């Protein structure tokens, strides 16, 4: 399902860099197929580093973590 956000402003260069940094952290954490408590905390810290959590960050987590967990491709080792 595609979500339309017609009133949303384009990401700034800084926001794009933050998003790419978060992507790299998530990909590094999930390379072994398991997200540990420490990795989860590192991801959460990266998301909150600028004092806000954006829709793009949440979408990235959904795509790179939640969907893989639901497909059995990734395990959360902190539940």
C-alpha cells in the first residue's frame, strides 16, 4: 500500500544524510540475521539523534526490519 503525503516538504540535505546513516546502521545490525538489544538501542538512538523521529525513519525501520522479521529473514533477539 502506497501512502501519499502531498503536504510533506522535501527532505533537506542534512535529513537525507541522517536517513542514510540510519540505513547503514540498520543494515550493519541485520547482516547476521539477528538484531540484538544493543543494536536496537543504537538504531533508536540514531533515530532520536536530532530530537525527532520522521516518517521516513519509521518507513525505513518498517522496510529493513519489520518486514524481514515477518518473513522470517531476521530475528529480534531482545523480546
